[in-house]
């Protein structure tokens, strides 16, 4: 049928439905030891934030005890959480990062 969208044949045969993936927020949590400079470094290197935006998020972490780094699909969000924990351990900071459903 021209102009109409059709499901792939395999999808029609199994009756499966395509759904949008769930989204997750990645959150940095404040602590008394991790430096503000390191938090900015994480935001720039792991989350690809410009320095000005990284500084704003870092201040949210400092003042509000947590800051949202971005919203991603589950696999990407959990990978970013693991990257943050790995880099923090390397530098001996207790920085915590988590994800929550958006």
C-alpha cells in the first residue's frame, strides 16, 4: 500500500508491537570529598557537556545535593553510571551516580 506504514513481515507474523524505549535520568550525588573540578571534568568527559553547562550542573549537585546529567535509554544510562564510578575510583573520590526512570 503506497503511502502507508507497514510493519515488517516478521512483526506481523508474531503480533509483536514496537514500543519506544524507556528513558532514564542519570544523577550525580553530592558528597563532602569529591572536588567541584572533578565533577566538572566528569560532566565534560563522560556526558559531553560544555564547560558552562557542566558548571551549572555541578552547582546543582553542590547546592541541591544532586544534579541531572542527562536522559538516556537504559543501556546508555547504566554505561555512563559505570564510567563515572570507574573514574571516581581511579581518582579516589567517593562520587556516587545513579539512574532513575524519567
